[in-house]
C-alpha cells in the first residue's frame, strides 16, 4: 500500500466558541504565540510525509489562502531591510505543501465538510487534521496514526484519555485492546456524559480514513442541529470494516476553546528559549 500523501483540513466552521474574535476573521488564523492555528496542523502533516493538502473553507476566510501563498511585496521589503531570517520563514510557508481550497457553502457539520473533499481525495486513503487541536508530541501526532494505518491497513482515529467534563464534549469509544496504544473500536457514542460513557477514551481531532468514509458520510443522517457528525459516519463505517483507535503519545490543546487557547499560548511560549525565562518570572509575579 502506497504511503499516504494527502490530507484534508476542515476549516469552514463559524468558530462560535471564540466570538467575538471570530466575527470577521477565521478561528484557524488566530495565532498561538506567533503562528496561526492552521499552520501548526499543516506543519504536522508535512512532517508526517503529507505533500498535498485540501483545506475546506468558506466565505470570509480567504486570509488562510493568502497565508500559504507567496507574498512578493513583503518578501521584497524583508530582503531590502536585510531581515533574512523572516524572509526565509515567509518563503518557507508558501512552499510547505501543494494546497487545494474547497468551499463548503453551508456549515452542515464536520462530516459534511470532509465529504466536500471526495473528488480531491479520489480512491486514496487520507489524513484529516482539525486545526483547532494543537498536538505537541515527541513525534507528530498524525504521523503516529499513519504508522498505525500502514500496519493495520484500516481507518485509525486518535484517542486521548478524558475526564468527566471531556465525556460531555467528545465522542467516546468502546475499545478492545490490541496493544499498549492500539484499540479496535467496537462502538462509539457522541458526548455521552460520564453515566453513559463506554470508557474514558475520547475521539480527538486527527483521523486517517480509507475512502469508504465518503459512502458512510452520505448514508449518515443529520443530527438534531442539522449537522452531519463524523462520529455518526465512523459508526456506520464500523459495520463494513474495522476502525482502530490510537492512544497518542504527547499533549493536546483544544485551542478552539478560549481556555485551551490560553493554556496552549502559555505552555508553548514557555518552551521557546526567547520567552521562557521572562515569561515564567512574569507568571510567578502574578
Ligand atoms: P468545531 O466544531 O471545533 O469548529 O469543528 P466550529 O464549528 O468552527 O467551532 P464552534 O464549535 O462553533 O466554536 C472542528 C473543525 O471543523 C471545521 C471547523 O472550521 C473546525 O476547524 N468545520 C466544522 C467545518 O469545516 N465545517 C463545519 O460545518 C463544521
């Protein structure tokens, strides 16, 4: 089986949890330290061997396209001013991958957003990265899933241990343990709460799918809010073929949520040599 080279990044949502910041700018372009959320996801995919990325986008979000395009005026300005480090960085962003921009005309949910990439993906298996989840791992999180996919040759979703609050926020799986980090998914339930949860293993924002996911999405009925949930589609996929869960190694921030975004900003800044000392002194002084 050829290695996976394509990834899909759904980025067409309204980002309501982050209002008012997201009223006229994409949530995916909010910067954690000095990099927009979507760039963290793109870099993670590229470090894992992805070469081509389809971003699912929507009206008012063209700043994402500009961010990954060339910027000749800025490049010329940086060159003239001798700011060569920035020049390299700015040029590097536009060379990260080949990009394809696909519109989701109405935000009918994550499953629907992924379905928009069907003709781009074709018959290949592919990775999906939700840009509001930042993973800080010893090796890229989506790469950990891709390695598992190449062994098991079936869809793999990322799992993380969640607390009772998390059981109200995420899909929860019924796992059958295969090895230390790999589980076969026997069933799943969306946001069950602690009473109905099968386990403490929650589904987070990284997936590797076979192209069969598209048929499953097409057969998935919208939920009460009219949204097609990817969890419901994965549940249908389970009836046709095995789906595995991988308990990732590392740390994850829910940066689509204000609290998670602030935590990511502080912790990732503390890891940067230019900020760590002054920032920790500042935090201690509070
Ligand atoms: P989220 O549910 O976290 O994003 O979806 P959201 O809907 O933008 O945010 P809230 O819940 O209103 O605050 C995860 C990812 O899926 C994309 C979002 O842009 C986000 O990156 N998404 C979601 C779509 O592309 N289309 C949709 O219809 C829904």
